[in-house]
């Protein structure tokens, strides 16, 4: 367990582990639970007793989240045959050891029903593979999700100005008041319907910059079963 993880015993007698990350720009305290049962607290610079007070108040919700089986989708290992999730399909990893490949890097691509990693077996480190896999995911997100967003934009009659893809922690997407949409390329680890839902969700914010009843009604108009998809996404851990 990381050294920045702290422990506390709640009034109910149960011990919990938590990690407090200070975010200067935040006005509120946000709590989530990771796949290992560690409580993740994002908050402005506040006393530790304030953090513990909030954990106490949210204890029932926290324990409920801990009891849910969550699927970790990022457990890719650098091993032949290891499944690599991509838009709902788990492709086996095929490692190609090519002495003529570039040194100090890896090429990751989809071919023949496999995700292939071509490496030079000399002066190679596994971190090169994982860096290349991140680049591969971002490229796939751009190739697959951008057309989804354009299609939904046309259907909904809502025009965005720009879309970018980046890794954004626990947020799947965001939409600024200027019409700039950001998509978390970690969505490539989930079924395609999740990416489609996020596209509709962020586009709906162009009309309703909130999560009001009218916002959700608009989302439901284009993704009628969005609640099921949202629940599934909450059960997944990607980072």
C-alpha cells in the first residue's frame, strides 16, 4: 500500500484506508472508492479532521461502494496472449520480437484479430510497451469516437467547436461553455455504447450546462437506457 495512504477507525469501529489529494481550485470535497477499497478524497487545503468528518458522514455510501464488485479494465500484462480490451472486445496480445525494430520503443497496432506489439528484444523495457499502448489507445479513440460525436452532433442539432482526447482520471468527458469537448481516451477500454453515451452526454451540455431534469430528458431521448450504461461505467475501474 502506498505511503500516502492513511488509515482511520470510524465511529462504527471499522478501519478504512484513504488518500487525500489537495486540489487548490476545488470548492467542495469529492469522494470515490478505488478497486482496492481505498477511499480517494479530492479537496482543497482543509484540516485532516474535516476530511475524516466527511468520510464519517459518507460512511454508509462508502461501504456500499466497497461491496460492489468492480471490474478492473487496465490489468494488461506484457505477456503473449494477455487480453487487451478495446471497445468491448478483448484482443489477445501478440509480441513480435524484431531485431530490426527501433531501439527504445515499441509499435502497437491492431492486425489479424490481435493487438500486436513489435519490439526490438535488445535494450527494451516494458515501460516502452505501455507508453506505446497509451498512444495506440489515444489514436483509436480519435479514429472511432470522433465519428460517433459527429453523428450525434448532427442528430441532436448541437454543434461543438472542438474535441480533444486525453487521459482525465475519473472523468469520462467534459464540455466547456465555449463548446470545447474533452473525451477520456480510457473509454477505449469499455464497450462502444459507453463512448456513444459520453458523446450524447457532453453534447447535451451545450443546451443544458447542468444536470437538471431537462438535461437528463435530452440524454434519454437519444440513449434511452443511459441509466444502465452509467451504472456499468461506475462499476469499472480504469486507473
